[in-house]
C-alpha cells in the first residue's frame, strides 16, 4: 500500500503468478519481475544468457561468485537503456555510489551489508515490499537464483534511485510469510523473524 495514496498495486496479480503487478514508470522493476516469472525456465529469456552462465559458474566454483549486481545492472539497462553501471558492478557495495540517494520505496535499489557492517561483503536488489522489520527484495543470487527474500531493515546501508527518473514514492506492505528470510540472516535474526 502506498503512503497517503491507495492504488491497485496490492491486489492486482500478474497472470504468471509472480506477485503484484508493477506500476507504470518502473521499467527496471518490470524486467526484474519478468525474469522472476521466467526463472523456472532453464533458458530464461532473451538477453539473460550471461546471468544464467554466471549462475552455472557460481555453482561449479568452491567459492561464491557474486552476481546480484549483474542482475541489477541487467534490469536497469533493459528498463532504462543507456544507464551507466558502476565500476565492478557485479558486487553490491559499488552500487552505493550509483544514481541518487533515495528513501526506500517500490523499485528502489537497496544495498545491504553481509557478515559485518564495515566489511566488503554485501547484497543489492530491488525493493519489492516491506513488513515491519524486513524489506522484501527482488534480486539475483538469492539462494543461487532470482527470487524475493526478506532482508532485515537493520542491514540496509544505502538506497539509490536512477538519476533523472521521477519517484512515485510507492510503498507496498507485505506480510512476513510472503517471502523467505535471506539465507544470510544471523541465527538471532532468524529467531526474531520466526517469533514475530
């Protein structure tokens, strides 16, 4: 539900069943939702071969190859041709310097810390909704796939919006059970989420 406005975003469903329809003006989020719908298809959709390749490589290596940033870059470039991506865009934290600062809202690019707040590790994805304590994030490299997962709000380190694109300032409330808790949650975060 949006703050101060009522719209049909909370009740309209896409025919493929991925979830709420993406409102106009957020073409990068529409691309992310399209890829979420297609993620069960081994071939995915046109223009996503690199993401599929990165995912296959990631499973074959003894360490995690980050591709959350590659997913964000693909969606932004598909929705906003000509969008520049940050240097080393495959990682999460370079996205902290991309676009313009923003408040969390539907379609915003959210950057989270992983492992420890000041460390180099992170995650980036698009705001799909929120509950009291978590953002529901549509992103890549979430359990080695494109998915919606819940990330603790306390882990948010940055929120960005594409330069020059109007902000509709839509917030969508989502019930906690609408998405799984991220696999990167600490045990105490998982316990608190289970209790709440």
